[in-house]
């Protein structure tokens, strides 16, 4: 039997708006993934530690506060510090198109903006998670 892909859905920083993250988490769960939702207002260190403890294949970050250029790369760095450089990291939220190339250069595999279907997110994870 194939191992189910484990996904950590996390809300870094002070962003307290989590409806979108919860919708995505439920859709991923309903799509056959094993999903761990961390809740809101976590530090990059807390997210990386949760990813380590939960032995996840994917870290899915959601952010609406505008701090994505700072927090997302810090989370990637914290994952690497813990030996999790092979974990697929994706992001979503209100992220301007102009910021996406920099986030990908910082180690995020993909950025999903408002209006992206949950089927598209699921498909990307299935194709890219190890």
C-alpha cells in the first residue's frame, strides 16, 4: 500500500485570517491526503519544528498579512536547519505576482493565489511531493 502524503498546513506570523487555510486543509483531507493543521500565529521555528515532529512530506503556508517575503524564506531556512530540505514547500494567500519569482528562488515550489482551485493544489502536490 502506498504511503499517504502528509501535509502540514500552517499560518505564520500575526495573520489571524484562517478561513482559506481551513478550506484548503479540508479539501486536501477529502482528497486523500493526511493533513495536520497547526492553527494561527506561529513562528517560522514553530512551523519547522512541527514539520519535523509530524514527519511531513509537504508544508503548505497561508499568509494574507503581506509578510510573505520575510516569513516564507525564513521557514524554508528553518526546515533546512532541521534536515528537511527535501520537504515540498508551497504557499498561498494574497501574494502579488511580482513577488512570486523571489519566493520560488527562496525555495518555495509553488505559490497559489486567490481563486486557485483546490483540485489544482492537490494535483501539484501529487506530482511533486516525494
